[in-house]
C-alpha cells in the first residue's frame, strides 16, 4: 500500500510491517495516530504533514502488539438471517424470510418479515432499520430537545465506523443506524447524549447534568455501551 505525502513523495510500508495498513494524511495532526477500522477490519495510520518512511514503519512496529490484540478482539462479522432474533428499538423480533411474498420488509407482531431471495435478507433488513431509525430517532430526539428548550433541525442516519452520534452547530444530529439494535435504555442514553449537545457543545459538568435530566439512567446505558458496544459493529 503506497503512502502519498503532501510533499509529493510516495513510499510503501506494507511489506516492511507485514500487513496492509490504510494510511490517511492529516494537515491538522502533528503526530502519528493508529486506530482500527472495525468495518474494513484493518489498522488505520494517520500521518502528519511531514513523515518519513522510517518513522512510519518504526511507529507501526512499536505498536504491533496493540494492533494484533485489537484486531483479534474485533467481533465476528454477522449478517441478518432467517430465524435470527434481534433487538429492534428495544423489542425482540424474529427475522422471518417470506420468499414468495412481496412488499420488502415489514413488521407482523413479533416477526420482521422479509420478502425476496435469501441472499438479499441482510441488505433488506439493514436498509429497513436505517429507514425506521430516521423516523424513530427524529421523533424521540425532538421531544427531548423541547424539554431543554432547544431546536432540532434534523436527524441523519449514517453508517459510522467509530462514533454512535454527533451534533453539528446547525442543530442537526447524526446517529449510527446500529443504535437501533441496542436495548431501549441504551437508545435513551445515546439520544439524550446527542440532544444535550444542542445546549452544551462540550462534556462539561453542565452537559452531564443535562444528560441526567433527560435520561436519569444514563450511566447504565453508558456502561452497557462500554461493555457491549463493539458487538453492534459485527453487523456491516
């Protein structure tokens, strides 16, 4: 894998470190930063404006134990499948494949029915969850925003790799679609967290007081995410 520096030079460190590494050039960072892309399941190295090949290789090799451990701890990739029970907005539903039916994906009591060929089950369920999440999270976030006297412009559902949500200066909130798979008390916490950023753009004491006002059990949701959050990223 070649790295193109802002100076115009290129070099290849994959062979030297013994694995593929996704490299991102950063004008803002003054140091090298490593993280794991849970979706592509590879290490990502952010390099500053000026970085030599020797420095990049040395940094990766020095952190190889961390890289290998982090990759080994990634959850097994999962696909939505017929007969699987999933949590959807806090309620358990069973995926039921209906190959002869038409209508895409729909809820029928505690069944999440999916029409069409079996090979499309995962994609159709994922797309359905994303659509539903847009409506569900907007309604719930708007109610929370009204409680603290803030205006919510809109909600966007994204396929984020490392963040559960974010709040912009334009009063828009982004959420990961995978939040819909978490228990309801976790969803309550995540929504309260991002809505509180409409009022407090930091993580000050006032911010956490706001989170607690909107979600008294916020610490329970936060703890669940720390322990189990990575399991949600098993669904790509």
